């Protein structure tokens, strides 16, 4: 690694905190079609000199533009950083901002293995809503590309297990109108998924806890996206056993997540995401493809095939042979 890159890692929080601060004080909302630092500070009720410095740094990072003392939006700030009615465009950034509260306590988590006052998404309805909407925000532009690559036939019964906002369930239903699509999640997520099903797609919804309640089925395909990283190996084995029982013979389970290589040090995005899980729920983590294959085999699935999907992560497809 070169020296500059090393220092940009050591001080990487600075850029994040500048963006967080501007979001917290709603600077992006006050820019409108272009305005001065003075106006923004007045609207935000913040210190004018400090506000100007933050705005200048955002221009330096190419998140905003500036000419003749007037700050203006870039395409990116307008689409990602402004509160826009029902669009939920800020949910992803808000979720990142909320996660910072726990990330800031990483040294304590590592010291004790616990964080008693950790803010968990499941403990607070507003935080949970932001989390679910953030999932939609992250996935909505990517879902179609992935679903097109899955082994789905018209008329299949499909379970989106822990499908959250329904981004994938809706995409399955839209691309395969003859499919019978079920979304299973906790009651609060199901309520949001129903809100987001604007086209009134004929999705079936099951509210419940996938460790406790009947998953329905049997299904030709179960889709499990971004779930296993939230749980421990024992919990994942329990869940995979329950899913196995809900898959038809000849049916498939598709697991989408970030997977580690056997060294557990690469790819870096998956390693860091494992720390994000440590910070946010302690029990979860990222797992290797090898580990996943062992779990799948131990619950009874046949061969498990790994695939990298361009622009949308990685999947493991396992088949139930008998
Ligand atoms: C990270 S989100 C993934 C959402 C969606 N699958 C996706 O890929 O965008 C995890 C989802 O799992 C759901 N979930 C977590 N534990 C659950 C449980 N025990 N029973 C049902 N749903 C659960 C959460 O409510 C949330 O919607």
C-alpha cells in the first residue's frame, strides 16, 4: 500500500462526517436552485463560518458545485441527499448515518465483546423503517439484473424469505407474472412492503418470525437475500433446515450475500461488512463460500453452485435432490 492511501484510511472518517453533518443540519435541502452559505446557515440555524467550511469541503469532494459564492446541487446531491416527499431517497444515507453511532463505539465492542447501549434497528420503529427503506434504496436499481439470471420458470412458486421492502418479490412477480410469489418477513416489514407495492402486484404476504413460524410452501424457489450475515452459524443452520423443509424436491434455494474467501481476509468489502455486523448485532458476520457449502450439505441440499453477478453481488444456488 502506498503512503497516501494509508493516510486516507487513517483519516477516512473526516469525509464521512462532513457529509453526515450536512445531512443532519439539512444543508442539502436548503440549497434549492442555488444559494449562499449565509442563507443556508440562517435556515439551518448553524454557525455561518463553520457552515461555509462544510459547504466548501462538499464542493471540494464534488458533491456540490460553487460559483460566485453561490452553492448549487450536482446531480448526485440532488438525487441522493435531498428529502423528496415519498421518494425515500435519503433512507440509505440515513441508515449509514445511524450506523455511525454504533461504529463510533467499535473500540468498546472489541474490548468487551458487547455494547449494552447499542442502538439496534429492531428496537426502534423509526430506525427499523429507515433500515427497511434503505434496503429498498440500495437494491431497487439492481434487483432486475439479478432476478433475470435466476432459474425461474413461469408458474413457479417462489418465497422471498426475509424479503423486507419487497424489492425482489416485486421484481420476481413483475418479470414472471405467472409465478406465485410469497414475501415472508416480520410484521413491520410486511406493512412497508405493502406500501411499496404500488403496482398492486399479486404478492402473498406472510408476517412472522422465520425461526418460529410456518414458512408456507412447498416452493420451487426460495430466495434468501442479505439474511445470513445477520445471524450466527447455529442460527443459520436452523434457518436453512427450516427452508429445506419448505422447498419442493427438485426445487432450489438461492442465497445472496457477501462471501469471504477461505483466508477470510478477502474480498475487503465482505471483511468490512463482517465488522459492520459485529457493530450492529454482534451475532452476525460474513461467511465463506466453503462454510456455506458445508451448511447446505449438512441440511440435505445437493450441489451448491457459486456465481458472481455483475453489479449485484454474489449468489449460491443449491438444489434439493430428494
Ligand atoms: C438486510 S434485510 C434484507 C431485505 C431483502 N431480503 C433484501 O435483500 O433487500 C433483512 C430482512 O430480514 C428480515 N428478518 C430478520 N430476521 C427475521 C426473522 N427472524 N423473521 C423474519 N424476518 C426477519 C428483516 O426484517 C429484514 O427485512
